[in-house]
C-alpha cells in the first residue's frame, strides 16, 4: 500500500500502490538472489551465505576469523592486508511457475579479499551467451561518532565471466586495491561509496528491451562525507552504463555515469564516478536498489530495501518507486513498512511479469536475525517468491495497515499457495 511516511518523491498518480495476493513460495536456505533471464529461458543467479542442497555452506565473509579481526580494529575500522578468501554460490533457476521452481546449485567460486572482510555478489547479467557476475566489498567500520557499522560499503570489484553457463569462470581482473569504479570507501580512507552493491537493470530476456543497448547499473550510497553508506542503507541511488562485452565490463574508461542534467534538461553522462549525481535521493532511506523495466506500461519499477543506518538488526522496510525514464524524475509507488519483517535484496524478475505487467512476482530474502516474524508467511532466510498486483489509483486509504501484517490464520493460504476469499481481502 502507499504510505503516510514522508518521502522526498511525489506520490505516483497512476497507481494506488501494490498488493500482495497471498501467493508465495520459499526455496533453499541461502540469500542474495539476483536472477538474470538468459536466452535459453532459464534464470541464472548468484547466492550467498547459506546452503542450496546438495552444495556445502557458502560464506561471503571471513567467519569467526572476521569476528576476532573486527574486535582488534582501531577506531575508524580501516582495512589492512591479509591472506583471506570467501566463497560465493551460483545457481540455475528452472521453471515457468514461480510456485514450482527448481533451483540447481552449481560449483561455488572462491574469491580473494585481502583488505575487506566480505565480498558479496551483486550485479548479475546473462547476455549473448556470457554470464557476467559482479561482486562488492564490505567491512566493519567505526564512524567518527563512534558508531559501529555492520557492514560499511566497500568498492565494486568488477565482473567475473562464464561462457559455459557457470561450469567454468574467468576471474575478475580487478581486486580490492584496484576496483572498477576507483572508489575505495571510508574504511580505506576515502569518501563514502556511491556505487555500493550495484545491480543490473532488468530489461527482460537477454536484455531485449535496453533502450540503447547498454548494460545499466544502479547502486546506493552517499555523496556526503558523513552520510549513510552501508550494505542495506544509504542516502541516494546512482546510475552507470556500459556497452556489455568481455572487453568493456572491467574497463573503467568504458563506463558513463549519470552526472545531472544540462540547462536544456538532457542527461549528462560523465566519466568520473566521484562526480555522479543521484537519480533518487532520500537520506537514510535509499538502501539496496534493483530496477525492472515494465514494457507494457512503459515504466521502470525500483525496489529499495532499507535497514538501519548502522546496518544492524530489527525490522526492514521496502519501498518502491516508478518512472518512465531511468534518469527520473521518480515517483513513490508504495512503502511496505516492516516488510518480511526483515526483508532485503528485493527484485522483480522480468520473466514472471503478467502480459499487462500489472501483476508481477518479487524475489527477496528475509529474517537473517533469529526471532524475526515471517510476514508475508513465505518470508524466510531463503529465496522467497511472492506475487504482487499494481492497484488502481482510486479508493486507497493511505493510513490503512499493510496487507502483509496478517497472521498466518488471517492469510488463510492453502498448501497450493492459493489464497481464500479471506486471504484476498
């Protein structure tokens, strides 16, 4: 539903928010799912921190060694070189019905991260037979006010490539001392990250609907020295683009960054990430961002997952924005308070859009902290899939409690995932 919560963006006038239909499913025991729709019809995705049977546990941080290291950090939490590595997962998601998907794990990848405590998958794209998978660094951090940040954003490393659907990988040629966008972050003594946890804008199967043929990336962070820039919260969303090919995706000079508008209102595309300007800005409320193009409606939908400013536990919010243009202006579509109730990494796979694009399935993960309430009921530390509808603009009560705050009994969802009349209220 829309919300009475203050937002710097105007409300969207064509839609009255979104409604979860009550249909949903849960797969695996791992998070960080960002599927890309390949030309073979399957979805290909990374995953992190968990298990997709029968593959072993995948961990994208240093584990217990990281905890010992974190306690020894001096104030400011700066990075130091060491011999450390992490493991990240890869999977194929097969099926045409989101309630009956098959998730097949592939061999995981071991990645070196000498200076940062974590290295997580983010930007993910299958295009013309090549699987591009990017990763970003994270680190524990003590800010100038003495607050412990878990985890502060580090830079976007770049992409590794697979030409055989994940059987083998060409490693990323860049590392944490020489990241793709030349950002290093506060934990490495620089300004806060702008392009944190970047994600590929979903333009459909094999990127069929990209308006210019570019791979577009959205990332979150801050342009303020003391702003919020952690794994799940930031001040703004930034935009970059590149023509996708093995020779360009890891070349910093091949990228362009949205850098504001000219006096005639045209987008300015610069070559310096440090001068990038936000496409969306709402301090403390611009967390992990994904964007999907809805061709039947001629609009983009952004899913923005927001957690605490220190990156810690508690309930998380998910808000959604829409625009006919990636560069904006954007309008607020809905604010799903306490979604999950600890939902994060939300995205809308274009494969499961209805013909009119007014019904869609959203993927997310949730409830990494023990004791979090599963709401909607399919929310879990897993690959979660839930069906949503765009509502009409008429008759919406902005202060009505969101539909996902129901008990399991109130949802009254059958084992087949179909809500009863009570569940559809």
